[in-house]
């Protein structure tokens, strides 16, 4: 009985349009203020909402009424936008 041929696997090379470029490796790290500002915005946003609910809408700014929710959630969304820039 004849012996079957052994197939050699070709070495995989990714296409050139998918390979990471050299400029991606040269990007600077994030500035130190970026994660600090993001964490601060998260804490401020959560604190704003907690004060708003615990004071039964009397604080932080009573005349803003439900816009206080927008301020609290807006601070948290701003922190997410900052964190998307973090390298």
C-alpha cells in the first residue's frame, strides 16, 4: 500500500491592510491628569445624584428641578468620554 503524502502547513501572514502600523507603537502615553479627572467626574456625578435623591430634590440646586439629574449623569458620561482617550 502506498504511503500518503504529508501536507506542510503554510506560515500565516496577515494581510497588509490589517497589520498594525509603526505609528501605533509610537503613540505617547496618556497624561497623568486624564484618569484623575475621569475618576473625579464619576465621584462628583454620583455624589450629585445621591445628594439630589437624599435631599428629596431640595439640593444641590432646587430651582433646576430634574435638570439636577442631567448634571449628575452628564458628569458620568463626560468621564466615560475621557476614559475612552486613555492609553
